[in-house]
C-alpha cells in the first residue's frame, strides 16, 4: 500500500518541504566537503566571503562539523 494515499494534502506538502530541505542540506554538505578537500584555509575564507550571509553561516556550520569529524578521526 502506498502511504502517500493515506496522507492529507497538508501532510504531503510538509513532507515535500522536508525533502527539499534535505536535498538542500545534502547539496551544501557536498559543496563544503569539496571545498575543504580542494582549498586551503585562505581559499575557504575567500569562498565563504563571496557567499550570501545566510548561506555563509550555514556553510560555516557544515565546515566546522567536518573539521571536528576529521580531528576526532585523527585522535582515534
């Protein structure tokens, strides 16, 4: 049975919005991860400076998480 048949229109809209947010987050993660692999610290700072303010803060959050992950992996 298809669950979307049991959803109301409002629930379906909410689920679609969540899926769009998830896709945006994944795309941002991939962009940030690529920049982290390709650029040095100055290159990343320049890239962040060119982004709109909201996107810049979101990317900083992602980059900080990636750096923490790498540091934790090196500690193990």
